[in-house]
């Protein structure tokens, strides 16, 4: 698969590395070249400087042939905008968007974006871990 990842922070770099290790064609797009230092030396994909909400930058990243576009920056607005461009202008078959704000995540999910809220995911993991600990204490 051809995967474009917007954002080379900790999650973006790790995800890019995992997908590259699995043999996918990976391009990471970030507007700060210093962030590419997070990619491992073994990374075989492409690290490309550019703003993911710019159509020309997405074209340089190969958006027109992409199977998946994933937006993983710290900014909910940037992530949503870039995903909308990928989905509605370039017709990328699968678009995934990280959105920290749970209320906005639900709204954009209803509007057709595939979304993940790390806020909700982490809160759920904490809840499950606490409940599991309480179960062991009762035994």
C-alpha cells in the first residue's frame, strides 16, 4: 500500500517506521525538517518537507496514488483540513485523522472521516487498567 502520513512527531515517526517495516510505500510529510530526526536510520520511505494542508505539497507526496492518508499532527484543525483535501479533492480511498477533542472527533466521524481520539483511547485504557487492578484485589 502507498501510505502518506502528515506529521512526523513521536506517533507519526513510529507509525511510519512500523508501516515501512511491513513493506508499505511510506511518505512522511512535515513542515519542520528537524522532526525527521525521529525516523530510524533503517527507514526506507520518503521524508518530505511541506505543509499537509497545501494541495501542491500533497501532490508532491504522491497523494494522487495514495491508498491511505493519515493526519497525525498536534493540531486538530490541520488534521481535519488535510484529511478533507485528501478525501474530497484527491479521492484517497481511506483517510484517517487524529483529533484530540472528543466532541469534535465524534462530529467529524459522523461527517464521514475515520477518526481516532487519543484522549478517549487513553481515558478508556486507564479505566480498564484500574478496573482490572480492582478485580485482582477482590480475588
